[in-house]
C-alpha cells in the first residue's frame, strides 16, 4: 500500500507542475491522463520522491514468498500489478 500511495503522490505532484499540466489531460472520469514521453520520464525519475519509491521497490527483492500461502501470494502479486499499472 505504501508503494501505491507514494506513486500516487508522485503523479499528483507532477500533474500539478507546469510540465505536468502541459503533458496531461482530464479523462471523462475526471482522472488525469499523462502523456509519457522521454522528457516526461526524465522529469519524473529525477525527483526525490521517485528515488524513494524506487528504493522501496528494491526491497521487494528480499521478500520470502516460499512460506506464503497461495492466497497471500496472489494478493501480493495483484497489489504489485495494480501499483505498476496505476490501477486503483
């Protein structure tokens, strides 16, 4: 949940910035749709918030999934998928 919260805050902050306003548009559901291009990615990945998000993602490599029940593993990977795709 922490990763999704951090990613959401990164995107909100960027969409409110001058570059984000220029590269985003509102969808019919009221969400911001961000046009991702090399300049946008460079701006996003250079922020301290993104660097913290990246460090937290690296911690995932150390998780022991072997001891987890199948239902827990499914929930874990669904949460990872939702975080990476921005599904909320």
